[in-house]
């Protein structure tokens, strides 16, 4: 049985319909051909993804807002410099920072967690994370269990972190988001799923964490067979998630901004499977390269 982490929201027991978002002021579009390694702190125009789910991140890093009748959930804080943009995006959509009742994270690297401390300060919301990630978020620094440890940047430590388990549903009002442990890219990597409905039209949304097998020069995946087994299991998990709309922490990894602009299909039930297939090839290639002494 799955336990739910329920945040009791006493202040907003209004039973109205979901709050509507007014038009967004004009914010420059992200360059379509930008290097995916750039624009991590550059404000992207905020926009609706589907129903209650909005993109409030930067041109290079996702931040996702899920809006409920009794409070909202924010996933990922992007870089240390990004919160001003994320907060401006939340406001531009007509929502309030004080309505954010829980902050979640995909993984504990500075490009997705660097802004969490500031976002927590400005919203007052707790951060909910799986144990391996929680420890890192509290320090603002990874340890040797992370394959990229030697090349990772530190970031402002996060104070109020609650530990949640794999599958422990996070609930704010009627919102229910499920964490799926998908360790590999980072030890605390977590993918999130929820269901959103526009009238009778419902979709399963998967915010699948990064699955790239990167490492610093001291780490060989081949020396960590249990970690590799868990990583392979994570890839299988992502392949099997209910997935009408795939979101990814690096929007470029799922062509997300172009899909939100209508240049490619937003809904594609095979997207998670393809994302996982690419990751499986990437991991096996990494292991092969380590064997041949050609890993970067
Ligand atoms: Zn990362």
C-alpha cells in the first residue's frame, strides 16, 4: 500500500474551480537552436502545459508548477540564479508564491536544486525528497556516491527537507503526485507522475528525471555493479510509467519547449519508452567505453 504525504492546508478551504491564469506579459522566446548547456538561468516565457500544469522554468532547465484548489506544488528550482525568473513566471501566470505548499525535486545537482533554498524562503513551503537526495540538499553538496561528485558545484543548503519514500504520494488538496525512485544519473534521482484533466479529457503526465550516465574521471560504473543494476531498473521503470506527456529536467532532452510551442506533438504515449531506450543505449555505451578505456 502506498502512503500519502498529505500537507494539511487550513487556510484555503475554498471549494471553487481551479484558479484561471491571465495572459502572460511578453517575455522573449528562448532561441530555438540554443546550446542545451546554455540558458540555464535565462527566463523562459511561462506557459500552460496541460490543464493545471505549467512551465515556469528557464530556457535550459525546467521548473514545473502544478496548481490546485487548495495550494500548488512546484517541482525543481533550477540554478542558484534562477529563482527570480521562476518567481516572476509564477506571478506572471497569475499565481501566488504563498500558494506553493510543497516543493519537489528531480535530482540533487546544482542545475535543478541550486534555487530550492531561495524558493523555499520565498514560498515558505517544505521541500520533499527521497533520502539520498535529502541528505545532499541539506548540505548543498553531493558525496562520493554520486558518479559526478568531483565535478559538481555546491549550492545553498536547503533547510526544511522532509524525507519521502519511493511511491509515497505527495498530496496537496486534490493534487496527488507520485515519486518513483529512478537512481542512476544521481543517487537521489526521482521521477514524478500525476494525472491532469481538462473536463473529461485526462492525461498522465510524467516528469522523468535525467537518465544520462555521466561520471567524473575517478568513477567507473563498472566498479559499482549494484548501482548499475539499480540504474538499469530505473530505466525500465521510466519506460513503464503512464506517460501521455513527457517532461524532462533539461527541456531539450524531450524537445519540450518546441512541443509547448506546437512545433511537435505534446502528447505522445511512447515518449517515456523512447527516452528510456536512449538512456539504456547511453548506459551500455558508457560501460563499453570504460571496458575499452575510452570513457571520457
Ligand atoms: Zn544532473
